[in-house]
């Protein structure tokens, strides 16, 4: 049962955030005190202790993470961290410092109150590992779905639990695996990745566990496998759903006992490796079809992180596109390019069956082939982006802005004539040159269509 009248402290330099959060907590039956910075919290701690502290990360003076570390040393807690900065490094740093939960701003007040009441009941479910913050990751996103991914990474990175990452091809599963490794206490040890679908089945066992000299034809010397190479670190097994059944059995034994033999070897090797696996397939379906061992699935699927498809988080596309255009320019030693408003609208509406990887490749290609510094809709005319009925307005805006900047005159007249001509030609083409049908489709009379068609043939404006 929730501890009623628990005194909750809120530390945030944003008075508006403090006000609405305090009111929600008071409505839930709690006493609340508000603080504008960490110094005020420290002063109050000299005479009393809160039942729970909610603290922002970035405040004037001492930041929230430093305050959190100090409070943990004093035995004050639990602490919930709030931040508008929802990158992996910030989220993981909060959990490493001992936060019991992480609220990404802007947050739902009901969810915030629920997080407070959970924290008042439960002890922290995360092992606390104090370590320097890791560098920022290339895993980007500000959508709600990606914020949840960052939150999960932050929660489980410090543990040694096996993690299964699911998601379509190209969603960034290896980036998540690397973030889990770099935010863990194993970060100073190797991160070793193996795509199990890319290795022939007859060689996969040797790749995983190594082999002794003479173990098979061509094995002229001892070869350490990926398990040995990842000793003390993280082994990332990509496309685990494609692993042959016979090898699944051996992998299960290693996960159960932590011991294995090299192919052709007699020396028992004990490994200390964290396993992170990934797949784009539905493992439950493969288990039901007899193509994947249920017991191995349970061993791997201790914590699951599901990556969203890019088409379900379109709001992240501008951020990703900007990042990929900048990185492509650096990599290829070319001038950095930017998307026009109309072109950005086009790439936001694409479905991206190849997900983030497809967007990255698109940006690399445009960095090379687009003729100007600004990417225009015409640069996407290869069909690489989806078009909608509103794109023409964005393209018109771009043209008008360029024409105005160049000091051109009679822009409205030129645009109107170009619009008439384009609509007439499209309607006639759609109705095989039948003027009456084309006029009806456009909502104008046949005589009006004939007059406009004659005018457009007399004068075709340039640049519109």
C-alpha cells in the first residue's frame, strides 16, 4: 500500500514544472516541498529527509546527477531523475548513479505520479555500478518509442542479464548492443559481434568456440573463437533466429554452464561473457515451427528491447537525416549539404523498408550526387521518396523563396500560369486528350479550358 502523506521533494529550476508536478502529487495525497537548485536541497537535508526526491538533471550550479551521487552516499533515497535530454548516455548515467526511475520531459503527470508511488513501495531493481559516464552514442531519436528504448538500456546496462533485441532489418540493433556494452562495467573489455546468418553453418561452430590445430581440414593452427575473444566483455550474436538447431543445443549448454571446448579440443574453457542477441524474426513463431529451441529462447530473452521501425517514428527522421548528412560529408570529405523544406517533407513520408540504414544510405548518396548545397525535391526524383498531395505546395514555397531572394518580378503571375498549364496538361493526359472530360475533372467549363490552354501555349513561363 502506498505510504500516504509521504513528503516528496522536487528539485527543478523550471518553476512551471515544479508547480504542475507538485499539484499532481498533492492531489494524490502527498506532501510536497519544492527547490530551485541542488544547494537548496542540500541545505534542507541538514534538518530533514524526504521520502523521495525528484530531481532535474540540468540546473544552475550543481547538476542533478552529482546531487544524486551525494544523496546515495548519505543513504537518502529513492531518487527519480527528470530530464529533457533523453540520449542513452544521460539515461544510463542516471541509473548508474542510483536513480530508481527516469522521467523524460515532457512527461504525463499520471505516469509521473505512478512512478513516485512505485518507488515508495519498491526497492531499486537495478544494480548500482558507479563509473564515469560513457561517451554519447550514435543511437538517436526523440520520439516516445526511442525514449523507451533509451530507458531500457539505462536500466539493464549495468547488469549482466542476457538481452534480446528485436526489430526489422536496419533499425539499429547493433547500436543498441554497443550502447549496452559501453554503458556497462564491461566497457573496458572487448565488444565482439558475430552475424550468425553470414557464416556458413559448417564454420559457425568454429567461429563461436574456436578450434584446435588439426581439428578439420585446413585447421593448421589453434584459433580462438568469439567467446574467447569477448572474454570479460560482451558477445553480440546478430540474427540469432537463423542459427542451426544443432548449434543452438551447444550454445544452450554454454549459456547454462559458462563452459565450452574448442572444436577438436579437450581443454575445458570457462568464459565470462555477457550475451546480447538480436533477430528480425519472431522467435515464438520459430519455436512453434520447431526451428528454434524454446529453452534457448528463454535463456536469451531475459530482457527484451524492441526497436521500432523508422516509419513508426517519422518525427525522428529530420534529426537522423541531419546527422547522416553531416557524417557523410566528413567521411567523404565533401561539403555538407542540407535538405530544403520540400525535400525534407518528402523523406519524412517515405516508408523506409530498410529503416535507419536505408535513410543513412540515401543521405550518403545525396551527398555525392546532388548538384547543389541544398537538397531539392528534384534530387529525389529517382523514386526514393514517397510523394503526397501536399508536396507541391512545399515545392512552390521553395521556388517562391528562391525567386524572391533573387529579386525576380511578377512571381504571382508566373506561378499562376505555370499552375494552369500543369493542371491542363495533366488532365488532358489523364483523359486521352478529351477536352470535355478534362474540363469536368478540373471543375471548369470546356470553353474556359480551351482559352487557358491557348494562353498557356502562347506563353510558357520560365523557372516556374
